[in-house]
C-alpha cells in the first residue's frame, strides 16, 4: 500500500491545507450573507423600478463563481486557493438574456 508521501502529501501540508479550508469556510459563510443581501436588494429594486439592476446582476454572477471556487477548494477538488490568495475569478457563465422577470 502506498503512503501519502508517495503522492507528495505530508501531514504538515495536509494540516496547512486544513487550516486554509477552515478559513475559507468562514469566508463562505460571509459570501452567503452578502449573496442574501444582494438577492433582497435585487428584488426590492425590481419591484420599485420594474427592471433589473445590471451591476447587481454582474456582481452576483461573479459572487456565485467565487462561492463555487471556494466549495471546490474546501472539498479538495481544486488546488488553487481562491481570492484573496489568487485573483477573483471571472464569471463562469453569462446570464440568460431574457426580459421576463419570472
């Protein structure tokens, strides 16, 4: 049976990665709060103006991508640490071009 060091992992590296994962779990909770506020703002804005706020849509799309990157990192599916250790990711998908609100 091969040991973890055969794969280039030492207990020290795993412990450091675990500490980063704990940090990003806290960051992820903050991202969730920001996302909730963004959603509430977008719906209030939509109710008042009857149109969507484009800057908020762009921000929330990037925020969703950032949350996805955090999840991939803490679940050991990605090696690169998310922001602030690397640049903010660009949005993975463009939003749907639809004028309907529902």
